[in-house]
C-alpha cells in the first residue's frame, strides 16, 4: 500500500508550553498555560488568578526543551523526522501581548531552534497560537472578547512571518480552534480564547463573539503571510472528532448533523471564507447581536486557508433527546453517548482507526484542500520494565492501525495528504491533565508527576518501529 508523496512529511508534534519550560527565561511573559495548575486523580486543572504560590504548575519547567533542544534535535534526526511541529510561544515574542516592539531574546531562541532543525534536515511546522496567549491580554482585555486582540495577534503573526520567512513554510493559525464549541467546559474556552465566562452570562454568545474575532485574525494572518512570502502554506488546525449517530433513527441522524455543524463551522469559515447559513440563522434567532461587520466578512473571503491541519484521536457518538426542539442544539457535555462498538483508552477516548479514514474523506469532500494530520497518538501511563525500557506495543498497535487507514484514504480514496506528525512523540505535559502521567512519546523522558527525575531521554519500542515506517515511507508497518 502506501503511495504517499515522495516528500511526505513524517514528523512529530508538540506545543511550546507543553515541553519548553523556561517559563520566565529570555524575557518570556506569563501565558494562559502558565496559570493552569496540574489536575489530579480525575480532578480538573484549575485556572488560577495569575501565578499563585502554593499551586503546582508543571508546564513551568515541563521537559526543559528550552535547554535541551540541541540534544533533542539529534534524537529527532535519529528517528528520521522530516518535520517538527511546534508552536512559537506568543509570550516569548510579545511578553504582554500588547507591546509595539518584540522581544529579541525570544525571536533568537526560535532562530536557533529552526537552524538546528534545518541543519538536521527537519522542517519546522509552526502553530502561531497553541493555548498560549499572553495572560496580560486576559486581564486587560478579556482575551478574545476584545476586537483589539486582533491587532495584537496580527502584529505577532507579522513579526514571526517576516523573521522566519526563509526558515518556515508550513504554518497554522490557531490550534484546535473549534474545541471551544464545547462551551460546557471552562478549559476549552479559556485555553483557546483566554475567556472566562462570568456568572449569568450566556457562554455560547461569548464563545461566538470570541471565535469570530479569532477567525478574522486568522484570515488576516493568511493574507499578510502570503504577502510576506507567496510560498507560505498557512492552514487551519481543527480538532477532528467524527460524530456518529447512535442509531438509524432520523432524529439521531439529524442530531449528529447538527453536532458536526456546531463543531466544524470554524473550518467552514476558514476554508470557504464565509459563515454557513445555518449558523447565521442560529445566531440571529438566538438574538446574540454579535459584532460581525461587512468588512469582517470581506476579510474572511480574502483569507482562506491553504490546507486543513487536524488532530485525530477518537470518534464520538451522539443521541437526540426524545423531545428535541426545532432549534436543534448540540451540547457536547450532554449529548455524547458511549459507542458500544469500539474500545476506549483509560481516559475514555474511543479508539477508532477507521474514523480517521472517514474524517479524511469528509474533509476532502467538503473543502477540496490538501490535508495534514498534525496530531494523532495514544496517551497511556507507560511503565519502565526491569530492563529500564518502555515496551509500548499498545502505542505501536494504535499508530499502525491509524496509519493503515490513513494510507487507504490516500491510496484508495485519492486524498491529498501533506504529512503525519504524531502528537507528543517526545513525552511532555498533557494538556488535559496538566501532568506527565498521560504520555504519548516514542521518546521517554524521566520525569514524574512530583517533578522528580533526571530528565534523561530514552527510546521506547515505538521509536524503532516508527523509524522504520519513516525509512520505508509507510510501506512497512
Ligand atoms: C490536543 C492538543 C494538544 C494535546 C493533545 C493531547 O487537544 O492540541 O495540546 O495535549 O490534544 O491531549 P491530552 O494531553 O489532554 O491527552
């Protein structure tokens, strides 16, 4: 099988705040990730009011990539990576977010990192905003509630586009921008938008306004990026979770359709350059009275993305309520039901390799754009065996089955795929738990949830397996 492009970007994906550490080094400012504590034993992470004494913030040190990147890049080259997806921490470049001049030490750090990667034949793939907006923009402007943040983001994007225009070709604007559709959780809205919903406020309305400013900012970045370097490929980054109806009952089918619309309108806007009709009607009927101007609509049209980057971990299944009203609404925290036909991970993430092929076909049919799988992988509590190594056959199985489906989508279904960068291919801090416990790595990092460990890196079994997959361009799984 396989038939992947000759220049297929086999890679690995991370985000600055989940691996760099050095949270106060090189003039870096405080980000929204820096004010989120570790979760524990099923307890959600807490968003504190700034960085407070007495709380545990594992992101602050993470795996200290900030100081280890040279050795780490050697390991990445040994793995055979062609691409390394990371984010540029906004707070290293504009520590508060609203400065007019960038922080040179932050810019230099990424220059050095990109040089090191390129020297080793690895192409950097960059996310501009991966759950790391400057916390100052939250306290001063209410995060993406404010239209002013568009200008700050555009300044940040323009600065890094210009600086790295000869080093980076593939960019993405906002990581998993659509996760905030889940307004039932504080986490999704805060990490994406820096927004905290106040008592008595309509979370949905707040989300639609913040998300609107983000899609406008994204479209502006696409336009500006193309002016700076016409070769830039600037993509969306969508958290793709296929949503299946639990039964053939028409109400369930339509509920799944509304769920898909609710989660993926972000991609519609970023790829098609306009809001889908159902959403405009929905927002009008709800009386949200959003600040969406004619000029904004024009910006959206002029700033369509070049490709769809997406994460894929699982599928979900939805069920209609018996008395679903005409104005169907999808509420992620209430409408998802367990799919009895698939297994799930310890965190309840349903394992569905074929869902990846489905998702790729779905994107392809809907947008006719190249795709880039920029996250996929299996989070687990790894155990070091007596020989001091992690034998993670469960991770190899997960990846093999997903890559098989990915190749079917390319070879049999004709999907145009740029690359595949598994998530957290070097162990890092989990976004969900805020801890080291949930690991995705092919490279083990010696650090536990108490912050103890030597930070030594070692290869898991999955490392050698993936090395061979890359070497054979996906022929030998
Ligand atoms: C995505 C995020 C990543 C990441 C990954 C795994 O939602 O883009 O930042 O961490 O999922 O999630 P978790 O760490 O919660 O297992």
